[in-house]
C-alpha cells in the first residue's frame, strides 16, 4: 500500500470553459480509507479517474508512494479500480475475469495466478462461481467478482467509483460492511467515491466533500457533521438536511435577538454566549442553521419557544420528521411515540450551543471551528 499526495490538481474541458476540478490539494495516508462525496458534477469521479491515470490533469501533480505518476500511463500505475457497472468481460468466466489483470500486467506464472485467484475467491465467498459467466450472476455476485479482481492484483491503491449504486438497499448495506472488513484486514489505501452521504459517513476514516470542483471540507466524519465549515457542507451532510433561516441581529438587554424578516421566528442568544463569541459576532445579519435532531418540543413557555404549525408528519420508524411552517423549510426530528398530527400547532426550541451561524454572502461558518478546509462561496 502507499501514501497518496495530490497537489494543485486541476482538470479543464472545452479549452478551459468547464473546470471539473479546481486546485485540489489532498494527502491520503498509507492504509487510510478516504471517502469522497458531493453532488452530481462536483468533480469526484474526475478526480478518481485522474488518480487512476484514465484522465490527464490540466495541471497539478499526483504522487503515489514516492513516485510522481502525473504523466504515467494508467497501465503502468499500481492501481486497481472498481467501477459502478462492474466492467466484467461477458464472454469470460469469473476465474478468467479475475485472472485477466494478472496475466496482462504481471509476469506471474500460471500456477501463481491461479493460487491468487482461488485464495481471493475464497475470501470473497465466490469459490463456487469461478466457472460461471457474468450473465449467470446476481448483482451482488458481480460486485464481489469486481472487488475480487481488484484485490487479486495486490495494488498500492484501490479506487472505488460508486461501486454499490446498482445494488438494492439491503445488499448495499451488506456490501458496505464487506468492503470495510476487507479494507481493515488488508490495510488497503483506498479512495471511495460516492454520491451517498450515508456511505461516505459510515465507511471512511476521513471524508472529503467537493462542490463545483472545489474542496469544501475534509476531516473525520463526526467532526465534519458537527462542525461544518460552510453552509454548503452543513446542508449537504446530514439527513434530513440542516434547517436554515436568514436572520437579522438586534441588541437587547439580555443578549442578541435573532429574527427573520417576517417576524415569525425569534431566538435570543444569551449575554454569556454573545460575549464568548464577541469576536465573530460582528455583523447584523446571518443565516442560522440548526439540525433537525437538535430541535425539541418546548415544555411550558421557555424564553426561546417558537410557535409552529405542523404541515406534514413523516414517520420513519423510530422517529417522526415534523415539517413545520417555520422559514422556507424546517424539519424537527422527534421520537415516534410523540403524538402529533398534521394541522397541530406546537412549541419548539433548541439550545444555543447547537446553532450554526453562516455569513449570508460567503456561506462561511463564522463561529470559528478548527477544520481543514478551503474557502468556499455560498451555494
């Protein structure tokens, strides 16, 4: 396995009119599992293809191990890639599909190639499928063959391009656990691209978030979730998404009052909170962010109780998502045993320590969390 370093990586198309990846800097440690996530068109697959050598960077540098591979052809990079569509040869058996890369890119003799394929097939629990052809396999079996074909090569770097997208929900869960187990057992240095934030959050040692070709934030999944560096990250990571309300700030005797332009929302930050964050709180308007799970039903009439009408109650097993008429879109996540129906009016509140305040122009989180990130503009 190997460490990976990406420096100032840029990829342009159509003579620079389209920038797919813009000044990306990234370091991946030996044996680390990094997930790359972002909306469609954010540059994640293009980045992966440049690591694999399938796309040539417009500028920048890629190192794998101690070698600069920026201009090295894909077939000469010690990299294995697992694709979304499996990319199996339909006329070859499972054994032949798994052996093909070894036969084409190594000087191993036939007996050693067979040994590797058989051992890997046992690891992937597909030994009984070695003489079958892809058309005889289920989607999950095809994915296991594709993973086995990558593992059998014992490369320095594994690249996964949305490998579970074609599987049903239950099988995706199983295969996520399988990939995590294999990565842990083999000590794989891996980059895993996905549009599914749940996969990104649960599988990676570190999560990398891209938008419009730019790095927005990177870090441990929990840190990124709890301390988003900008509004885009706050809204993209988490399901349901973070609630946002544009507010203006008024100085009041007991702190700072945040209220929306319609006057339907009002929340007062305590004097102690305002003093502790005095250096950051210098503007007269922000976008307030609060996650649905941090919203609770207000008992009695506390100072920061907010009256809200319930538009929709969405049961999701252990929880109910309450869609409320607060701001443009506002969801509260409450236990499923809470007896609330559409049309009810309720009081909600949240703790000031759970809020996020974003610059309305740049989208940056202004309360100053220590995150590895690059500047980003508001979405």
